C-alpha cells in the first residue's frame, strides 16, 4: 500500500514500505512538523483576484504548512487567498500588502465563514481553519485575550466583547489623555442616571488649567493668575483683604490694604500691569493719614488722569481705586 499524506503534507507511511528510506522521510516529516509549529513564510499576492495556497506532499517550504504567513505584494483589487478543504490549522497572518483593497482568507470551496482585512487594515490576525460545523469548513478570527482595536495611540475599550479604539479617545505621551470633537468627560452619580459633564468650547484657544495644591478654606472661590494657574481666594465682595501693612508694599489687583502709618509715612505702590476693572482698596487703619501721609505710587500708570503719585492726608480715609485705561489710569471708585 502506498503512503498517504495529511492536508499539510506530512507523509503517512505503511508497514513494509520505503525500505531503506524511512530515516530520510522521517526527518522530512519532523522538519514539516517544526515548520507547521513555528515556521515563517512570505506569500506574494500581487495584482487582483485569487491566490491559492497549496502544500508539497512529503516536502518542506510551502507557506500553507507554516505557522506564520506574511502576505506581501502590491494589490490592485480585492484579493482572495484560499486554502484546500482538507486543511485544519491555525495561523498568524500579517497583511503586509500595499494598496487600498480587501484581503479575504477562506477555504477554496464551501459556504463556511472567512476572515477579511478591510481596505485600510494592514494588521496581523490569528485565524483558525476548521471544519467545526460538520458540513462547511469555517475560518474564524481568534480574539481570545484580545487584539488592539483602532489605530496607533487610541485608548482601548470593550467593543462588543473585543477591543475597540476611537479617534476621539487618544493617549499622547507628551500631552496625556486627549478627548476630541467636544466629547465630554462625565462624572456619574451613584445611580449612573445623572452626571456632571465637562467639555471644550466649540472654538477655543488652547490653554491648560493647573489646579491648586490644596482645597483652600470655607467660602473661598477659584481665581486664575491669567496664565491658567488656579488658586483659592477669599470671596468677600471681590476684595482679598491683607494683614495690616506698616511699611512700603506693592499691591496686587483685587487686594484690600489696611494701611497703618502710625510709625511714619510710607508708600503703597499700585500693580505694575493692570487691566480694565482691576481694583485696589485702601483703609486708614490707625487714623493717622493726616499726620503721617500715605503715598499711592502710580507705578507708571496715571491716577485720576495725572502722571503723578497720590498723597492721602485725610484721617480715616477709605477708598477704592479702579483701573480704566492708560489715559485716565486709576480712578476713585468711592471715597
């Protein structure tokens, strides 16, 4: 009786056959088993139409009898790669073709399932070829353990039991997590029925908000330094009152100054680069402005339209300066 062969070309010898050549044939079979278990081969699929993979009975080197197959070549139309109906195996297949066309991996006949790479899918797939339905053999993609979904840098999520990716949900090593197209970050309540959502404006200039290092105190509000650095400040009519000042001091916009001149006259300097609406409030803490005057240093901006410092000599004076523009400068809001 003559030898027979498996679907992947391994020779099955019968008793009494191949006298004197068993060693050579056995070595070839062992090489085939090694190739099937972990071999690598490239397979050109140029042009269009179908490419049929075949084995060499009793011989090595066929792409179909390897574990890893790399499909190469320039395709000019949709490609079908077929395998014989008697082959049962699983493969790691890389679609390394060029050309925006689909690549289908299927049995040469029968109406079982197949695996298809889309026109832009140039990835590797694990596929299993088996006659598992008993009638029509199937080729299915193995996704146990999951293969990455989407494109490079996209964050993975469960997409109907498989990994998925979205162009609007991306990790960037330099900037961090990016959520695109005005998608929201939603903070769900305990039931999941209600949420707080945060999203970007439809059109915006890029900026970053840096949160404070600590929570602040009761009744404080968030304030920005103009460069996106947030801090907690007291919410007291918009004025951040400072501890009593007794000597030369430069105010910050929004501050209220208790000025004590009981130890001698001194100068309170206004902010250097004010913007419209910036305010500084001043109160005669000890009632001594009449004996020891407080000078308000203009810091290069006009006060009441004049390029001169303001001398305050009224006992118990209390007033607020608000910045208007570079012409009139700081104006008395109340006095």
